[in-house]
């Protein structure tokens, strides 16, 4: 096994570029936290013999890549949200990828129209609710969050966060701008407190009785359920998760992706593509499902037994690229309603 994790400090000092990189290694700029991708990189190196060097940061990587230009050492970009991934394409920082494996494996609605990026796992924005204070069938659609009956009952992280901005974009895609704004106003009027914290904080707030309902990504439930901290396991036990919009005539639950692309000026494009192909393979897709509690994008791979135990899940198949394109309008709505 060979891979290195390099902090954001390494980017700023240029030490990544100073390394002696062999032809059988690749450099990765990653928005995904190291503990989430290390198992995948270990498995990739074990299978291919290709070593990996990783620079991790939550922000600033796209700007760094653009500044480096043709001298950039980066080969692969890995991100945790379509909004972040789309920034790289918008800046012209990604190479077009020619891969029969990726073309056959990744559904059309989860990749770019020009094959510059591909979704590698799916996460659904779901409804978390109190087992004690909300009946199982009382809230079934994401649109239900705007019902006045939930006044003072909903907790949420800020609407401007990329996860909620993508959700807002999906509402615009489904209903148009005017109706989406009405929905957002309804949600804000139902908030129990000022939007704050991350998704874990929303589940904690349900446990503490500060609210009855929250919006979270599905994988947080798994992380809390199997946390080493017994208190967090209690948070998970207090909530019920609902995949919204699952009715026969409904569109399915909104999904976002983790995804990746190859840097435009990569010196090792062949090996970079091999990593993306590996991440779409059954072995890696099972890891996404079993370790990260994310849904496979590979249509030939079933979700893990744990994920299936959470209930049926049917996704909204609107193009994830359209979600990215609507993000500016989504942010305008979020700002207007004060989410």
C-alpha cells in the first residue's frame, strides 16, 4: 500500500510539486476527508500497483489548480458535492475523459454532458423526524416541510450550504422558480431556530427536543448509528428517517453526488482515469455503500444490506448537471427568504 496525505499547507508552500513523482503514481486534490477515501486508495493501489499522493482541503483547491496552470502536479479531482465539482468544469480545469468503462457504468443523469466529470456515489437529502413526536406517515414529501402545521418544528443547517442549495435547485427544477420560492418561505417560517450547525447537529436537536424534524444527508444516520460515541448512537435511535417523494407518481428523493474528474494538465492521465474507473467498479461501489453509507452509482451494484434496511429508496433522476446550473437561482431564493 502506498499513498500520502498532504494537508492544505502543502498546497500553499508548493511542496506537492517539489516531490519526485514517478510514472506509477498519481496526485489527487480532494475535498473528501482522508478517512473517507483512504480505504478506496489502499484498495486501488493493492489492485493496480499505482501509488497515490493526496492533498486535502475543504476549499481553495480549484483556485489553486487554476493558478498552477500547466505546471499543476494534480491528476485527479475528488469532490463531495455537484456544486463544487461544477466549479472545476466552469473554470475549464477538467479534461475530457474517454472511457468505455465509465460510459457504461455511470448513468447519464449522474455525469457531465461532455464527459469531464462523473458521479461516483449518491447521497440523498432526507427527512429526519422524532420517533416520539412525529407519526411514521405524517410527513412523506419534501414539499410537506412548508406545511404550516410544522411551525416551530423544523431544524436546518443554513440554506446557503451546498447541500441545501442543491436541494433548493431540485425544487426549482421540479416546480419552477415561483413555486420554489413559496416553498422556501414556508420552510423558513416553520424553523424552530436560526439555521446553524451541520447535519449531525440537527439530529442532536431532535434528540434534545429543540425541534421535531430536520433535513439531513442519509449517510449521517449511518455515521451516528455506528458511532464510537454512545451519545451519538442515542441521537440516531431517537430519529426516524424518511426518503421523501417515494409515491408511485412522485419524482423520487433528491440526490447529490460525490464525484471526480481528471485535471486538464495531468501528466498521468491514463493512471488518473484508472482511478476513476476503479471507483466505479463493484469493489469500490460496495465500499461506498458499506463504509460511507452512500448509494452506488454503478447500476449493477446493490446497496448494502444496512442501507436496504432503512427502507425503499427511489431517486429523482433529474440531471445532476441541471442541479448545478440552477445553483445560482437557488442561492438567490435562499437569500431572499432568509434561509
